[in-house]
């Protein structure tokens, strides 16, 4: 994957203009970026070539995954990055400024368990941040035709990680999906789990 230098410059603007630079920098930690590249590499195997996909990212945080997707070989019509934290919206729009100007990116402040939408691909890399009940409410709103990508981990030391999975099989049981792909990415401090699938 080659990232456009203009996008990297907007990343720097997002960090420089942030009121909490350290928190914004967390989006660019090695484990975070490697997890996103791992997602994109595997997602690309399940996306038809030469298609323009609408994508919604739940728990989109500061928009880094969206920008890496734009720099991948996946055909993208539009990405919506949704997060419940209002601070993320401005940062995500700066990280994806080039695509926002082109009308291909938007950031939304909303609760994923109540937000209704349509999308070809639905991504949620924040399953450990919501209760299992909230996850099921979120899943109920996912369009039946969408390809779904979810991630979680076993990093229970963080206070905001309230719904970690103990291993990949545990995550598969929690997911309630028809699984097309599942795997574990071993990182220095924790394991990250990923499932690509569809609603049953």
C-alpha cells in the first residue's frame, strides 16, 4: 500500500491542530496501523474488482482506517466514519480532507446502536468498546446485504475495553455472523481478532 503524501500532510495537520495531541497520536500507533492494514489486505479478497463501494465505519475514531482504505486498491464511492465521540468528527475530516473535498468522505457523530444507513461494506473495529447487548442492537441495524467486518481483542487491561473476547473462537460465538473469514493478528501486548461475514 502506498499512501499519498498529500494525505500524510493532512495527518500532520490533524495532530498539530488537535486539542489532545497524544490522544490523536494513538490512532497512528504501530499496533493500530498494522491492524488496519491487516483488515484491508483481507477485505480486498472479498470485494469484487472494479466496483465502487459505499462503506460505513462504526467506531471510526479519528478516520485513519478510512484514509488507509482510500489509499488501497478497494474501489470506493464514499466512506462514512461514525463515532459517538464528537471530538473525532473534526479530526477525521482533517485526516481525510482530500476525500472530503471530493465529496467521498463524511464524519458523523452518532450512536452506532441507533444510526440507520445503507452500505455495501460495514466495518466495526470497536466491538470491545460496547456491551454484547449494544453489539446485538448494532448488528440488527446492519443492512442484510452488507459485507461485514468486525474486530475485537483480548486486551482487557484498558478500562474502556468492556467486552473483550478471550480468543478467536469466543469472538466467533459473540459475533452471530455467517463467517466467511476469521483470523488472529498477534501483536506485542494483545491479540486482535477479525471476522469477515454476513448476517445469518
